[in-house]
C-alpha cells in the first residue's frame, strides 16, 4: 500500500517516507498490539518481529522526499 518508496499507492493509505523513525516504530507497535486499528495494517503488523519493525522504520525514515507546491 505504501510502496517501496513510502509514497502511498492507495487513497486511504498515508505517505510514510521520511517520517521520523520513532513515530514509525510507535505506530507499527500500536498496530501489532491492537492499540491502533486498520483492516490491512492490523493483519500485516501482527506478524512483524521487533527486528522487522526496527528495520522498516529505519528504511522508511531514511527516504528523503521533496515537496512540490501547487501552481496557481
């Protein structure tokens, strides 16, 4: 849903590229524990190990993005 580049492929999935690593770890752990719910993420996250969470958070946090302002 978020793609290898962390840019959402679905309208209901947020972009996660460049988010702070701590935020991503906290979010993934909340999905794993059932504290945060989403039909897709809850299923995917429950199978992740602590190392998976750390690796995914580091990967997506390291992606640098650029913002393009809309043209008037």
